[in-house]
C-alpha cells in the first residue's frame, strides 16, 4: 500500500512509540500521586508541556493537555464563550472550519448565543478586512483555522488577529491549528492569538491526546468536570504515555518542518504536474501559493469520490475524499462547497496528503495507475 493520507493521521514515530511504551511499562504512575511513581509521571508530563510549548511559541503554563484536537476546540469555544457571556453573546467562525469548531458553535447557538458564519474566498483564504467588518461590540470570540484540513490553505493569523482586535480589542481569537504543527512554523505569541487547538496523531504521535493553548489571563470555563486536573480546566487522570509522546512528537515536528517542506514541496510539484497531464480538466482546490507542502486537493469532473477511493484502494493507494473526520460519510465536502465549488463537481474530490514517510516511489506509482482509475471511474459515473 502507498499511504497518501497523512492529513487524516500519521504513523507513530519510532522514538515516540519507544517513549510511550516506557510509561505503559515500569513508569506507570499516576501523576497526581505524591510518591515516587507519581512524581516520575508528573515529571514526564511537565517535560512534555515544555517541549510542546517551545514547539508552538508559547510558555508551558499556557498549555492544557486534552484528549485530542476536537476536545481542545470544544474547550476553547464553549469555555471562553460561557465565561465571557456577560460581555456579549456573539461569535464568528469561518465557513470551512473543522466540525470540532462548527458543531461547538452550533451548540452555543442552541444555548442562546448568536453565531455569524464568515464566508471564505475561492482560494480558501479568509479576508481579514471582511472578517473585521463582522465584529461588533458584543463579539466575544472569532475562530479561523490556521491550515484547512482538506485544501491545505494557510491563513495569515497575524493579519487576522490584528484586524479582529482593531475592530474590538476585547474579542478573543481562536485558531484550530491541528494541521499547522509540523507543516508550518508556529509562533502563537507572535500571531497574537488567544486560544488554539492541537492534536497528537497528526504529527507522528498517538491518537487520543491533544493540547489547548490558552493565553495567560484569558478566562475559560471548564467543559469536563471532576478532579480539577490541568488547572481545573480539564478534569480526568492524565494520559501520561500519550502526553509524553505528544511532547516529543511536537519537538520533532517543529525541528523538521523546513526540511520536510522542501522535500514534500518538490514531491507535490511532480504530483501536480503529472495529474494535470493525465486529467487535463482537473480542478485544483485552494491556493497553490499559500498552501502546506504536502497537500493536493483536486476535483475530477465526471467522477464520484466514493468510486475513486474504492478504485484507488484496490490499486494500493490510501487517500481521502472530503474530510476524514465524518465517520466515513462521503457527502460533498462542506469545505469545497464553502469555497464555491459546484456540488456536482465536489462529489468527485480527492485529497492526496504527503508526509514524513512519503517517497518519490509513492508519487510515481500513483501517476502510473491514475489514468486507468480515472477511466474506470468515469465509466461507472
């Protein structure tokens, strides 16, 4: 099999797996315990917090460990909105956010908040000026993802934060940065964002662990209650093996980002050139300039995404159509619809996402198989 779906999940790095196994073996202590087993576990958590904070340009005190990126989005949106409800009950989210953001916003809408959906451009960019024009005195939070999980478009979070806070200095800026870490350099303080979400399994770490950045002084209400762990913001016994693994994976991802981008950028250029030769009427989704190096999202007219995926899988290629986070649903991608892709065309979308383990052989094999796959897909459609 040729794995071309790194935006969905990544293989766990060998060194990350080894570290994780240590805390599943002899170093099994509960970090809340005061004895030596607990102290060793607590040390692992705090080392991971320092590693993670350095990787994203913030301080360890501003990192809260969660069960994943979706939980981090929920904590940020629901927690901040409920804590600041006295200052206003208006939120703004972009139209192509991950469902961890969109569904949290709709939840708040059902509980008395007003939500405005900010349109996105065909390139996948959110226009800072247009976004700022939606901000008003009662706007407590704005959410725009750093890198779109489907089309790979990169936002200028510094410009977005500046525009939002120029319109209302009290409005918080949240970003889902799950697809950003390991794909672009991250500096949360320089971007001047207030809240951010991350996930371990997108960067060579395990599933079931993530982090929420909460800028010092930003008020957030807990959404999971219990023992008051993680400064009272995320109760539950800490997942020490996962957290230790997350810290190391983030450190590796941040160190390798420039080399990885150079290598994957060249590989993607070869893939794009080959695809456009094989399918002259192919439609490229999102910006080709402001885009993460390993992402190529296309629509092939006259095909169905499900058929393409099945044929690719049979030929030994793993990729995706639409978002991987919707329980296998293959309805037209809300991201593609949000950037103006016609519904019928969006049905024939494919996302190839290259990663650390991708090789030129993967690209060559795909390009060799694609003509017959497209021919058969169009015949079925």
